[in-house]
């Protein structure tokens, strides 16, 4: 049986993930996101949260490692079969964990990225089984998209 894991940072990325999740609501799923107060209570039953990852954090590599190892456990325990990732840095360790477990990864680049990929997009591009951009101009530079 398929089980999807949506990975997204907060804000607009959360909204993008929810839109896709609503279209695929017949498939069991869970969401991995950052600890934020804006998560509706009705959504919390299948939401797992991690401390937000910030590029300016001096402990960033340590925090990424922690999220990676916690993600390995979570993805295996929940028997996730596919990962769909939207957003910022949180996606990287979760997608790496998925790849280590042989789980296919779809990354959806933000609609705000018109001329170039985000840093997270650039890092995940070689790892993703599917990579979606929302602007045709990006297809010329990133043929796998």
C-alpha cells in the first residue's frame, strides 16, 4: 500500500503541500514540517515537526544530521513509500534519508523561482527522482525538471 510523506517548510510551502495533499486525499499520508504555531489543530494528527533549520545557525550541520537520523526512523516506522518535498532547508535531510531507504523523491520548486533554483532545489536536484519547476524558462537550464 502506498503512503506519502509531504515535507515542507512553513508558509507558502505548507500551503502548496496542502493543495497537493487535498488532491490525493485517498492515499494515506503524513506531513513533516517545521515547528510553527500556524498548523491547524485538525491537521496535527499526521504532522511531525522538526526544529526550523536556518543557514545562519552555527550548529547547522549538527542539526541537519539530527533531522536526517530522526527522518530515517520516521520514514521506516511509518512505512512511507514516496516523498513529495516543497520548500527550504528542512527538505534536504528528509530527502537524503528517503534516498538512503530507497524511497522515491519528488521535489517541487517554489513558484517564486523564475530564473534559477533555490539553494535547496540545487542541492536536491541530483537526488530527486522527479523534479518539478513552475516556469518553462527553468527547463532549459535544468533538463531533468
